[in-house]
C-alpha cells in the first residue's frame, strides 16, 4: 500500500513542498545583508562590525614649518643681519630674524662667532638698548639669546651676561607694571651683593682708564706709538740682534712656562673686565631707577634699592662710590620732601601707603560694638 500510494509522485527535490519552498526562498533571499536605507545612519545599524567595509588609510596634511639651510647659508644670513642691526630703523626686523635663527637651532659652535657678531653689533653703544623705540626688541632678542649661551666661549658668555642685564633687567625698570618693576629691583639688589669688595688695584685701574680716555679726547683719538725704554736700550746694546739668535735655544725651553703664564694672565684680565662691566651696568641701572622717583608707586621700591646699594658702597670703585653717594643723597632729599608733603610742583607727593598711614593716624576708632559712621549709636537705634 505504501509503495502504491506514492508511486505516481515524482522524485523528491529541494523544493518539494510549499513550506519547504518558503523556507528555501527565505534563506536564499537573506544570504547577503540587505542594503541599508538611504537615510539610516551607519551608527544605527544593528551590527556594523559584521558588514565588510573597505579600510582607507587616513591622509593627513602637514605643513613644513622649517627650512633646511646649509651652514654656509646660515653664516651668510648672520653676516647680513649683523650689517643691518646697527641701524636703529632696521633693528626691529633684524632682531626678529636673529630670533628665528635661534629658535631654528641654527646657532651652533661652528656658527657661534658669527652669531656673537650680531649681538656685538647690536650693543655697539651700551646705552642704545634703553631707548624707547627699541626697548621691546632688545628685550626679546637678548632674552632669546640665553638659549644659545652654551655655544659661546667664556669671554663671549661674560659679555652676553652684561648685555642681557642692560637689555632685559634695566629695561624692566621702564615698565608700568609694579610687579615687574619690583622683580627688576630685586635682581639688581642680588647683583650688587654678588660683587666683591673693591680693592686699591681696582681704583688704580679705574684712574688709569679715566686718564687714558681724557688723553684720547684731548688728542682727537689719534696717538703715535713710541718705542719703550727697554726696546731702545736693547737696540743700543745689541744693534745687530745677535743675542736673540744665541738665546733662541734657551727660549724654546721656557716657551711652555710662558704660555701657561700668558693663559693665566688672560683669565685674570677677563675676570677684571667682566667685573668692571658689571659695576658699570649696575650704576647705570641705579640711575635709571632713581629717575623714575616721580612715579608714586615706584618710590618705596626705589628707596629700598638705593639704600641697599649705598649700604654696599664698598663693592664699587672710588668714582662709582662718589656717584652712588650723590644718588643716595638725592633720593633721601626727595623722600624727606615727600614725607613732609612737599614736592617740586607744590602738590602733595606721598604714596598710597603713607597716605593711608597719615589718614588712620588721626582717625578715632570706637571700641563699642554698634556705632554709626560718625561714631554715634544710630545703627543700634535703627536695629531696635
């Protein structure tokens, strides 16, 4: 029966029944994921990680901020800057170019001498850095030059330290910011204390330098060099120079000792020059600070600064002591007039602290609790 019942039917296939056909159709239809709707965001898909996507590498746009230059090109640029930076009208642009060289790392031991020539040309006059038209540019240049100080030799570092004091610390005395002004006076006080006590040799050298300057001024800057007495005496005793030839062998043996002595003397002379320039820069800074005494908020800081320098007057040479003493006397006279309420203009010339001090010195303060502005008890009556 069973075989006869199904004998007339065709052989079974994959879609033999209606239900199987529906299942097969459904399976075939969803074998690949349907495309997402046009307005549906990719972030809202049920399982975006299961869908294959082409990974495109990200492309970034980078701008080249530095220019690779050879050492010869850097040296040529430094030479051009040094030739233009002497001109005050071109100083602003030239100093900015020099700062760019520092920031680009172009200042190296091989180019340090050419870079130092830029700074030396900028400080051809020691007081030009304090002129109002170039103060900010000098401040920026010598502040940035500190990043390249390690590339310089000892002598160049000493000069840069002195120039930086004039161009940065001294220029901060012209500020309108009380905090910057007080910070600058603090650095000056630290520099004064760091000086050694002046010796008699320092006074003798100062007098000799002053005399030499006066002679150059009186002679118009031109003086002929005359042979020394030792040279003239040697010419008389050895007119043909034979003694020099005979003693050449012994001089070779002493050459090493002389070289050591020369180097030691060069170090000592450099230390003296650096100390001399430090003292001169400090005297200039003290004079600039004293000239701002007419500004009320500067007066207290100047009083403390000049008094501190006067207490350490032994660290300066004789001529500098005289100048510092006159400076202290001038400031003290202005301080006395200011405390008395007198000034050149005839107006009350006291700072804010002294004004409040005078005000509250005569103010009557009640020890009672509830009092009014005039000292009465109206406040207590109003509160009931």
